[in-house]
C-alpha cells in the first residue's frame, strides 16, 4: 500500500496497516511536521488515541465566548475538556509510531500522478529532480486539503472551506485554564477568532470563510483588540480548512482520508480527532481488502460506510448548523448571546464534548425553543421533527 502524505492522518493509517502489508508513505517535505498549519487544540481522547501525551503544552477546562457587542459568556468545566499540543512534535510522534510498526517513509518525495493497471496502481513520484514509478495494490490519499490523489481519482472537492492565520505571541496569560473565542463579522466573518493559553506563550488566530478579505487583513485589528499587538511574535502560520466531505471518499483502489476527504468538524475546524477516526476506518478496510485480494470500489465503499457511522452524523449536523451561522449578522449573533446567557443553557454548554459539538443542539433547542426562529427548517431538523 502507498500512502501519500506523512501528516498525522497518513502516519496513523500507515501504523495500523504496516503489520499486515508492506506500507510506504510518500511525504513531499524533507521534515515531518513542518510547516505547522494548526492551533493544536484537541480533546484528551486524541492524545490517548495517538500516545502523544508528551506533546501536550497545556490543559484547558473552560472557555469564554465573546459576542460582537462586547458581552461574554463563560463556560467552566470541572475536568480538562481540551489540551493544546505542540503540533510539530505531535506529527513526529505519529511518524515514529508508524516507523515502529514497520511502515517505510520516503521524505522529500512528491506524489505527481497515478494510473491504474489490471491489478495495481502505478504512482509517479519525484524526489528532487528524479522521477520514480512505484507500484501498489492500494493508494491512500492523506495529502491534506489540496489532495492531488483525490483530484486524480475523480473524487469531488470539499463543499466549503475557511482560510486561517495564527501567530504565537511571547506573552504568558494569567488565566491558563480557558480558551477565548471571539465572534463577529468585523473580526472573523464566517468563522471565529481565538486566544489560546499555551504556558509561556499565547496562540492567537482566526479563520474567515470564502468570499471575504484574506485572514491577514483581520489579524492586526484582532491583536489590537486583545491587547497583544505590541508583543513579540514567535512565529506565524496560515492554512486552509476544508469543510463538508465530497459525496464519495473512495474509488477503485483509492481511499482519501483526513483533510483530503474534508473530514474536519464544520463548527470548530478541528480535523485531528475526525481524521484519526477515519484513519482507523481506512486501515480496517485496507486490511480486509488485502486479505480478500479485492481492492474494488465495492470493497472500499466499506471505508465510507464505517467513517460515516462513526463521525458522519456529527459532520452533517455541524455542516447544517454552520449554514445557519453563515446567515447571521452581528445583531443576530448578539441576540443569541443574550438568549443563551442563562444558567440552564450554560450548564448544557459546559458539558459539551469538543469532538461532538452538535450533540448539544437538541438539548439546547428544547431548553430554548425561541432559537428555532433563526432557521425553523434547519434547526427544527436537528430536533428530529
Ligand atoms: C489555522 C488552522 C488551525 C487549525 N487548528 C486545529 C485545531 O486546533 N485542532 C484540530 O484538530 N485541527 C486543527 N486544524 C486542522 C488540522 O490542522 C487538520 O485537520 C489536520 O492537519 C489534518 O491532518 P492530515 O494528516 O489529514 O493533513 P495534513 O496535516 O495537511 O497532512 C498532509 C500531508 O500531506 C503532504 N502532502 C501534500 N501533498 C503531497 C504530495 N503531492 N506528495 C507528498 N506529500 C504530500 C503534506 O506535506 C502534509 O505533510 C487547523 C487548521 C488550520 C489551517
């Protein structure tokens, strides 16, 4: 099997499959984990799934949501709801785990194209100026949001995407327990901005949806707003989060996984948990296909059935809630802030699971049916009406 992409999802598929069949990962960069394109905020279960405890920078137990009118609501959990990881170290740990399982990697190898033969795929890759043709029974595209494997296999594009920018600031926040999320069309249209305490430094970033100015336009005023404009910047990153998987994430002898399949959570943009779950589904399907020597589209359709049964509902509901969010102007976002600022709703929100945010929707809507006015049809459908 050949996996294109040595990100966390590619390494995870490789580590799960390598014990069953020869597994080779092609990674276009010479170094694993660079460049970083992530805030590194994940649930503790992601760290448990990947064995990456020693990459944790901070543990987060609550959050503060800031509305455009300056009002904020606080959500306080009892135990850590999230952790911040050092994403470069996290990727490297996933890579080491795959190596330990017997997977082979070629770093600096760029996937160029593939063609199908009667009983294999031929993959053209380039290392510096040298072109090499490799053969495999199965090709897995874990090559991120621009997925060339997905494009070449005729797999559709994500339905939506957001563009992000982030800087690490050389300033320690007094409150290390809570993440701050800022909403508003002037700050981060179509998504949100964040301030994450990471111990001795602070991560500040935002994403905007398509059709707006570049995120770099929104960052300076946001840094000004949170009082961090003058602090030293340790580094800066940017990237794209694909949202809304295409209708098919597999083809004959091909599966796409993680950002290549737009499996990030539509409400938060987090793609590590969903990518890890999907990597397990892809690995299980690859092993079954290998044992049956059947890599047909029919056999690989099990991959999609599996990831849909694990995370499909969350991605679908999250996508529908995002559609409602995209229709809101700042006045309506403020209205929602006023409406949810009551103890029973805050208690529900505080119990939330960052990997399954939309699971809270039915309880909140039952507690606060007046929210349905923002989209009776879409929000009503979340109640199962
Ligand atoms: C600003 C920002 C903040 C984010 N914050 C979070 C967060 O806090 N929590 C969270 O869970 N998620 C977050 N995400 C999303 C998260 O980063 C992705 O979901 C995650 O990286 C997906 O992993 P992946 O392995 O599928 O893809 P990637 O990490 O993108 O890895 C793909 C790999 O494929 C390689 N590749 C690409 N093309 C080729 C080719 N042709 N040949 C060979 N190799 C190739 C790339 O070099 C890369 O190493 C954030 C994203 C952005 C942009």
